[in-house]
């Protein structure tokens, strides 16, 4: 089956959902949730994404975000690849953590966007066993749920510096000092009364959330992309340079060039030139962070990665043969990214 088309353009707003592979859980404990949040914080900074809302459940997660650089696919690939690497390392398991590709719907601004944030924030108390509890208990659970952006909206001291709260609070209206309380009332009233009209809008289209005119516009863009596509991959309003290479493939390529077993790159050896080369290529071609590289390469901290990379760069600058070998590695990995 061909993969769905991904409509991307500067300033697009999306509701993104990610589910566990075969509906399995993707967060086994709070440490996993902290790791995903850390990766999310790094990725929004790296890709210039404006994250408005997030909510982590046991077997899925929700994001509401804007992409000023029209780079949703690259952002999500980096986020999920990085989390999969650390999850599998931590739990000593191979394979996929998330189910296929993420799902993303374009969102019309203002009223629809604001109601969507309420829908996402209410997720933890709309599912069983919470859904059958009395309203008061559900509100108490909502106000204490630590794995979403809701507390940051209603309690200023709980705000994360990688979530952008101001646009949604501005949409709620009123004087700035009262906006957090107005947003709390907006969300919790929705829990008591429901919103069948918005639920109906959510069911109207798998591609977008908005009024009829917005749905027609999105369908037109989709049809235009479909008629002009050349292969069964993503098509967007911009040129995409290629997907990140898998971290395992980078490590295998480096180990082969070094004449070492892959496991050797992950051992606690202090002066291994190829660790620094591997770190450089993992960051560039697999889009890992320095902390993730440290875990893969047997280093205790990201500062160790920086040190190894510096030593490798010095060696490459002074050794022409090594420079040629690394350039050849770069070319092979770049070719993999274009496939």
C-alpha cells in the first residue's frame, strides 16, 4: 500500500498522533516519559517547531504544533527515531516501538485550534477507567496529570520552556492575567458538557480539522499532489532532501570502515578515534543528539561525545587517507538517505 501524502508548507498547523506498534504501550514507566519529553524539547529547538500542546498516554501520544519551516516529516522522524533508539537500549529489545508512520491532520486556526487543544488535554480523563468516574474525580485527575501541557496552561510555575503557551491563551481572550483561569474553565466545562459539534468535525476528514471551505482546500491540495507524484512516497509543497539513516546502519558502516566489530564502538574505551567519527556521522545522518550518541558509544555524557568528535576532527585534518575514508563513508550514507 502506498504511504499517505503529507501536505507540508510554512506555517502549517497539525494534530499529530503516534501509536504503539500493534497497539502496545510506548511508555513502560515514568522514565520513558521523561526521555520522550527530553527528546521533544531538543527536537522542537533543532527544527524550529512551535509546540502548543502535548499529551502522553500509555500506548499513544498527541501533539499540536506549527511548522514555520515546513519540516513536519523531518521533525517527526528525528523525534521518533531518537526515542526508539533509547527505548530499545533501555529495555534491551529490537524492532519498532511505534506503529508504522505517525498520523497528522492539518488544523484550521482560531476556533478549531482552540477546541482541539481542549480535546487533547482531556484525553487522560476521557478513556476508561477514568471516563466512568464522577465528574469531580475526573477534574481532580485532570489537574494532577503530569504528562501533558495542561498544567503549564493553568499553573504558570509548571510551564516548560519548549512549549509555546501564549497563542492559545490569546485565543481564549480576556485580560492577560485572567487568561490561564479562563482557559481552565474552557477545558473543564468541556469535560462536563462535551462538544458533539467539534466531535463531528473531527470525523469529517482524515486529512484535516476545520470548516467545509478548509476541507475543500486541503482536498484540492491533496488531489494536486496525487496527480503529480512520481513515486509512492511523501509529496509536499517543498523539496525533501531525504530521510535520516538508521543509527544501526551508521554504526555498521563505521565499524566496517574501521575494521572493527560493531560492539567495539560501544565499549568504554577512552581513545578510540572511530568513536568520534561515528558520533559525527550519527548526528549528521541519523539526526541523533549528543546524549543519544553517548548511550550508543559507551560514553558517560554528551561532553564525552564532544571530546571524541574534536579528537576525530583533528585526526581527519592531519591525515589525508583518513579524510578520504571518512568522505567515502559520508557519500555512502548520503546515498542511503536519498533512497
